């Protein structure tokens, strides 16, 4: 039995669909599982000549992959930052169930860091604007549905499409009543964070933490090229993307300095950064549980102390 025949029926089904999508026979062999994904199973399929990065989840998660593909296409269209090209997404069968999958261009990441280049490219991305905050369709932040209903007012968008849905999920998931009371106070105090600040809509990656970027070798031998993936795109305050680069680490100080050298941030960013990151910490509470409850509470207390100062 050859290696191609030995792969699982699920991978064989995906390989057949890749063949149809590319118009070239793709007979997968040697599937390589990739660790690190919190939401989906990741595997690399190759046939000795071509390689594809595949993410697999339950069949009902297909809309999540479709939204990811749409986000990657939108980012690619700006010609600012490299993204893996989405080939196709759909469903495939194993003997006992259906699965959703997305097949992406396989990019070999290199151990390098050119934060000044990345910052300049991110500035260029953020300079792509729109008439409204939000997006013409909803998508996902991790596995959580993310509402993008267009708004002309940023504070209203942030309250109704970001904080309120996460807080409602957190209430259902058992966030402490005392923390929910802090959330009510914070929601009422939102206008105080935007007294002298009115951002314009910028195209955002939306989930820009240290695990969602890297570098690939430049095809002409120049300096490595920054690449971003796993987006949750929408048009919003560029500070929201910058804030997340500081939430879980992975971005060196040179990155922030280079970004501000190209496009300075408003003095109030240091406070609003905590407000924007509260959204992601609440999402982590809703996805992964109680371990993030104390961080939610601390962020709310810190923000309310800024209001009362």
C-alpha cells in the first residue's frame, strides 16, 4: 500500500476537492498535524510537489471558515500585508461524520523579526477606510460570532457590536454578578473615553495577537516579509488592533515605536487600549472559562478608576 492510499478518508476527500479546485491532481500523502490551534484541528497535506494548510472543525462551523476566507481576500486586496491565499472551504466526510474545512496556501515561516517593516505595512493597511464602522457581513472572533452591523458612530458600534454581546454571553456563562455590575457602570461611562477623540474607520485585522503573524522569506532574497493570518476583519478604530498587539505579548517595543513614527497615536490611547482589550479578555472567558474572570474584573476596575480620577 502506498502512502497516498494510506491517508484517512477525510484527508482523501479534502485532497480530491483540492484537485477539482486547482484543476490538477492532488494525491495527498504524509499528513502533518500542526499544534497550537485553540479552535480547529490543523494539518498540512502534501503530495511531494505542493503543500496546503488545512483547518478542520465540525460541519456546523463552515460559516466560520467562509468568513475567514472572505477576510483574507479583503486583506489581500489592499496589497499591504501578505496573507495566505484561501483556496477553498467546504465540507468533507470521514466514516462517521461530516467536517468543515478550509484549505489555505502553505507558507513556510522563518525565524526572523523585522518589526519596522511590519509596522509600516500595518499603517498602510489601517489607512484603508470606509464610510461606516463595521462590515457588510458578520464574522467570528475565534469561534465566537462577531456582529459587524454598520454604524456611523464608533462608540455606538463598540458598545452594541462588541461589548454588549460579549457581556451577555459572559452572564450566561456564569461571570460573577459583582463583575457584571462593574460592566454596567463601565457601559454607562463609555462616553467619557471618547470626549475629544473621534476615530475614522480603518480596516483592521481584528485579532492581531502574537500568534497571528509571522515572516516568510522574500522571493527575491530581500528582507523577510511580514504575514498575517486568522483575521476577524472589520472597519474600526485602528487603536483596537494596536491594543491587541500589547495584550498577549509577541510584539517587540520596536514595533510600536515604528508604528507611531509613521502615524502617531492619540494621547488617550493608553486608557482606551484597556477598553479594547476587555473585548478580547471577555471573549477568552466565554471560550475558555473561569481562568479569565479575574482579568476581566481587573480591567473593568482599572477603567472605572480612570473615569473617576
